[in-house]
C-alpha cells in the first residue's frame, strides 16, 4: 500500500509551514504536496513555546500560532491545508528514506513516493545522558523542543507554585525559560559552564547587562560549573541538583537546554553532510538533485561571508524554505540564496536583534544603564556584525542594512563615537 506525491516535505515544523505557503503562492494542484510530521499538529511557530506559551495569564495556544503568523503572513490551520489540497500526514514518524528509489517508509508501514523531497526535520534537544549524567526521564526534568515538551513544562510549573526551578544551560532556551519561570513566580537558578550567559554570541559587557537585569528579577546565577548528578527520591523525582564544584541546589523542577543536534540520521550514508547537517548548494539542493534541505538541518552557503553555515534560527528556517520552493518550482529563474544571518530574542521587557557575524574586534555604544545600547563587530577592516537592544523597527532595519553593506571601517574609535548613528546614516 502506498501513495505517490509530486512534492513531499519531511518534517512538519517552521520550515515546512513556510514551504507550504510558498508552494501555494506559486501554484500547485490539489494532491501534489504532502507533509509528513511526527508531531500531531499542523506546523506552528516554534519560538512561541518559550515565550507566549509559558505566560501564566492568557498564554498563547494553538491555533493562534500556526505558521505563518510569525512573518505576518496567513495562518495555516489544518483547514487551510485541506482547502489547498495539501495532505497532512501527522503523528507519523518516518523510519527510512531511500533517495535512490525516492521512497519513504513511515512508522505506520506506509510507503510514500515523491518526485522532489524537501527535508525539514529540524533538530532534537541534546540529552544530559550524552554528557554522562543520568535522570533525564525523571518526572520533573524537562527539555523544550516541541508542544509535548512545552505542555509538560507548564504542568510542572503548575505542580510546584513558587518552587525551586533549576535551569541547566546559559543559551537561548536557558535564558528564555528562566525569564518565563520568573514571570510564573518560580525561584530560578541558572547553571552553565561558561563565564557568562549566551557565550557564543554576547560579549562579556552585553552578557553582564542581561545578567544584572535577570538578577533584579530574582534569578540566581551559578556560572563556570556543570551538574554532575541528580538527587532522586524513591518516587523518581529529582529533589536536588549536584554540581561539579561540590555544591548542591534544591530543585522542584529542572529545565535543560544544552544545545541541539540536527535530525540527519535518515540520510547518513545517502547524502553529503557538513557542519553536522545536510550540505546544500545556493538553491538548497543536496548532493542528490531530487532532494532539498531547509531549516535547522541544512548547511548552506552564506555568500556574504564566503562560507557554509548551519543556522538554528527561525528566520533562516522561513527563508531557506521559501527559497527552496522557488528553486524547485522555477529552476530556470533560480538564483543563489543570499542570506544575512539574523538572530533575536525577547524576554521580560527586553528585546534584542543581531545581524551578521560576531568575529573580530567589538565596539560597544549606547546606554548600558537601561536604555538603548548595542555593539558592532569589525573584521579585516569591515563591519561584519551588529547587535542592538531596545531599538525601534527603523533602527533594527538600519543595523541590518548597514551590516549587509559590510562597509570599510577605517577608524574603530570613530565608529564607537557614532554608535547607532553610524547605521542610521550608512
Ligand atoms: P523544526 O521547527 O524543529 O521542525 C522539524 C519537524 O520535523 C518537527 O515537526 C519534527 O517532529 C519533524 N521530524 C523530525 N524527524 C522526523 C521524522 N523522522 N519523521 C517525521 N517527522 C520528523 N529561533 C529564533 O530565531 N527566535 C526565537 O525566538 C526562537 N525561539 C525558539 C524557542 C524554542 C522553544 C525552540 C525549541 C526553538 C526556538 N527557535 C527560535 C529556533 C527555531 O524554532 C528553529 O530554528 C526552527 O523551528 C527550525 O525550523 P525547522 O522546520 O528546521 O525545524
Ligand atoms: P544553545 O546552543 O543556545 O545553548 C546551550 C547552552 O548549554 C550553552 O550555554 C552550552 O555551553 C550549555 N551547555 C552545554 N553542555 C552543558 C552541560 N553539560 N551542562 C550545562 N550547560 C551545558 O542551545 P539551547 O539548548 O539553549 O537552544 C536549543 C535550540 O533552540 C538552539 O538551536 C537555539 O537556536 C534555539 N532557540 C533559539 C531561540 C532564539 O533564537 N531566540 C530561543 C530558544 C531556542 P557551551 O556553549 O559551552 O556548549
């Protein structure tokens, strides 16, 4: 038993939703496109899970954040897919893919064939066990990657009002969850190995601003160490987190955000991999001409910096998806993807955006005592990266535009003096 489609999207996350919208904009016939997803719901804006979904009052819930609301586009509800003749195969894990035969085998035993495949399998959360710590399956330990995880997190918060929450990891999940937990009146401690939060992007000065802000909201920081084990009671519940520095933190719940791994396993040995993901060209096409990859799982050429990158952010998921569909539907008009890396976060009343690359020398500018501030990165005499906290729409657009231009910077001190004004007049 099997079905045949012209186009199949494997994975039903952010990239899948934006690809579906692009297919309909460019005109596909009913019955041509199928999306297969392990998740039981239609594609949604994953960023909502660590933000609006965790609010104690009037939390965001589906269907309000189905794609593509995050980019001010149509909201693609299950009804929308039906009306557009797009087959949603939900709650279905793909077990294997044969790219030579163009066949997909699902967990329910169905074989689905395609003419063109888009891989949009995203990534999975890294588990503590991969770092030699046991206890991930304890009932009060949670990760945050999908709706099931987010529902568990909310249930846990409600099960121990005002209790002690330990957040493991000082990256995106750690920062956004810690803020949401504090808003839920939990007593929050963040633990991470680096000297400061968001170590891969923030400078010590930027990190210090956010850490002080978090402290003012009641978050405790335990830096430069990692957990070594959990204290687990006879019911299987974690009661404390033991740290490598010998100390111990009481815990009513634990949230773990220690990074991700792209879901490439179905294609290992079949497609060329790079940077932990599936290597694609400027048209998002993999080493097999009938297979494209988009979103977190794709390693694509970033023209601006002359190298290949795998980006784990929603803007690149949306744009790689749309670009792949454009290249599939109109191959003769297809141009090379030309992407400016863009990351952002929103926590409490704060909001920052970053564009480009964070290498080279850094200059900071603005008001670090609670106003608008930012930083520029200068490498080989050119502006390559820009960060801004608390900007207006126009100011964010200005730093994006200035970064894309990669202007020559002869005098870094002058750049520092001009601050945001440099981007506004670039
Ligand atoms: P995903 O959205 O992860 O979708 C992958 C899909 O593939 C899932 O539905 C999965 O179930 C499915 N799948 C995987 N394997 C199989 C299989 N074998 N069979 C069937 N289905 C399969 N980025 C930002 O830029 N800003 C933010 O504020 C932000 N917030 C975030 C908050 C959270 C809680 C998380 C987890 C991520 C956040 N991100 C954010 C990152 C952003 O959500 C991702 O970059 C984006 O979701 C990637 O899209 P994707 O389609 O590649 O993967
Ligand atoms: P990140 O890679 O952002 O951060 C992981 C953090 O955990 C790092 O600080 C890392 O340190 C630390 N870490 C690694 N191992 C351990 C350990 N054993 N014990 C304690 N800390 C450890 O990943 P996240 O899990 O925070 O986020 C998952 C994904 O979700 C990412 O793709 C991210 O882009 C995405 N996301 C994006 C958001 C946004 O863009 N606003 C919001 C939420 C999620 P080190 O650097 O030393 O490895």
